[in-house]
C-alpha cells in the first residue's frame, strides 16, 4: 500500500507531486496543500474533478488523516526555455545533467481545509441570539446545527444561566467565547468532527506510543521559555444568577492559582464575564495556567514512521511518554500539532509538536477529561537511572505540567483588609565593571 493516498471527488489523485497536511489543537480546522506538476503544458484541463468545493481525503498508511473540501485551485504556467533545448543544466566534472523537464511547465496547486471550515467562514444563524438556562453542550450544538457538523463532546457539561450571541458574529468567534469562559479546547478530529474537551483526547489519558531518542525520534528541538510562563493567575468576576440578591450579587470575588514551578513574579489577571462562583473561577484560573504552561514548554520531534509502532496514526490530543536525555526529558506530553510533508522526491516527513498536558491540581492529573488516568510519574525511574536531576536554578526546569496550588476564594474587600507580606529583599545588581583579575588563569 502507498504510504500516502489522496482522494479527490471520489477518485484517487495519481499525479500529485508535493503535499503538506497540518492539524493543530489551536486551530478549529486542518489545512492541506497539494501540488500537481505537469512536465509539459497540457492542451486541455487536467484533473477536472479537483475543483473548488470537491471532497478531498488523505490517507496515511491506510488510515484516514484528513477529510475536507477544496478551497482553491490555482493553475500556473511558466515558460522555461526554447523548445528542443535544455536551458538549465548542472555540470558534474566532464558530464552534465539537465534539471529542466521541458520548455514549458504547468503546476496545479490545491488548498483545502477540514469539514469544520464553514464554522470559520459563516455568521451564526441563531434566530433570537439568546439562550436561557442552557448547558455548554447545548450551546455548541445549537451553533453548529445549520452545518450538520458532528460533535465529539469530551468534557464536563456545565449549566449556564443565559447566553447571548453577538448579532452577525462568526460561528467560530461565538464558539471561542464559550470555550474561553468555560475552559474548553476545540479542534477538528481527523475524521472531520468538532472535538470539545477540557482535558486530553482520550479518556484513558493515553492513546500514543512512547517517543524515545534512539528508537523512533529522528530529530528534536526542545524549548523552555519564560515569556509565556505565569507565576500566579487571578480570575475576577461577579455573580450573575437571577436568584442572587443584595450584597451577594454586588460583591466582586476572585480566585487565584499559583504555579510553583515558576519562581519569578509574573502575575496575570483575567476578567471572567460568566457567573463567578467558586468552582467556575478556580476552573478558569487552572485553564489559563495550563495554556501558558503549554506555550512555555514545547518539544518538536520528527519521527521515523508515518504511524506509531503499534500501527495507529499519529494524532493531536494523544499523550506520549517522551524521553530525550540530553534535555532532561522523561515526561508525558500531549501532541498539540501534527504536520505531514511530502516533497517532490516523495520523501514523507512526520513532525509532532508536544507540550505538557493540562494539570488539574498540585502536580497530578484531574479536573478534566482523561487527566485522572495520566501516568505522570512513569519517567521518574528512568530519570534516576540516567542520573538526571532537577535542581532549582539549573537547566532544565521541570517539563511536567504546572504545579498548581489553589488559593482561597476572596472578595475584593477582604483582599484589601488582608495584611500585605513584607517586601522581599531587592536583588543585588551586577557590577558595572569587571575587576582586573577576572578571567585570569591561576
């Protein structure tokens, strides 16, 4: 079986030359680019079924990796020299090799997106723009109903007091508002469903084979940064339910979570516009901490094969045990981005971007779909065997999810009355000039 099969309009596309397929947890839909190169200018249109709006699927090693429709077809003609001559040549010693296919070149480029693309292109069709006493799942179902998009719900279904949509707003913008306020991740599955989850993609917490340097990792790039990491996240809000009256409805409350892995003081304040009860504020604070942690710790891996050793396709939302000793990595990561690339030589490259999975509490999985089953400590023995230690002030910082400590719910009045801690001693400034003896060999 061919490693990559592309089907357009129900028929296999045989003469394609290059392909790039990408799906990401941060994007609502996947994207596909396919190039078809003709050695000579055709007298009539080629691949006529490959037109805008045509159904297109990609199979990797016989497994469905993408389904959607063609957005755009672009045909390009380019004259490369006089007919009957080889205009471009490379010389190797006394011999020469032509790199020009012919006097004329013709290329067709197809760009496509997944089935959920109409949620990005369209305004919502809710007749009244208001929903009373819905749940988050019912809100999402109502928004995507006109496009018959299949929903894969993997998260807590939260009861809401009311939801109001902005008239004329895009479906994706209203979906993102619901997702942000209620702490969901939304992205497209490889079979075209809209997945909504407050954790990872599998209820078992797994789904992916181990990725180990020297076994199935061809190359890697690991990154830890502090520009996205937050030490403390405060979520502020107000009670909005109709049965809240008087002082209970007027007092603005807030909840804080602290990431013990971040030693510097980098606070973030978030305004929550839904009903700000204790559970909701804590859930939102944890969600924001997980997002920033995932952005600050990433590893990009090129793997050997187009599918996992167990024969399953690579997929976003799956978790993998990753072992890269030079970077001190012996941890569980979640695949957040997947890219397949095929060049003109038919070389297939599979690239995964992974980040720490969401954390539900103080260093353990929980509080979200599949998180309670994550084996977060499975690499400890391997790390000890490799004699890799995690030491404060030295690289690497822990690659695990944020170590979240929940601070008590407080009102703004209580916070003002709370005694403030004494200021820490100021950090000593470095010398402006090095002493003459610095750097001398003794």
